C-alpha cells in the first residue's frame, strides 16, 4: 500500500486591530489655554491643531481628538483626564469604538 501525504497549508489572516476614538468633552470651567496645552502635550498637536480641536469641542460639546488602537486610546484619554484633575479642572476625555 502506498501512503499519500497531503500537504496542508494554514493561512492565517491577520486581522486589523479595532480602532477607538479619543473624544474631548466640553466643560465650562477648564481654561481654554490649559486644554490646548494638554492636547499639545498628550496628543502631540501643534498649537493651531489643538486650538481648532478645543474650539470644536466648545462649539459642539465634544470633538474627536485622535484615533488609536483600544489600549493606546484608553491610555491617552486617561492621561489627559488625569492632568486636568491634577490641576483641579473637570477636563474629560473618553473613548468610543470607531465605526
């Protein structure tokens, strides 16, 4: 008897990680300049980019700051929110699944 051996090839599809938005929530107490500095420091934005995000959040109530993988988005939102707390401001960032 002749044994036949079949070659089987396993193809693994690498799934793209799910993305999450970091969202700045507007409040009426945190100074605009402080928000701009947090956006520059945590999210590496230019002053102009940070001002545009801050104004959009002020006008609309919230603004997407950036999109990252879940872990990075949660860490950035936490870091930025904690900076506000350290200075006694109610500055808040949250995350939301993209799409």
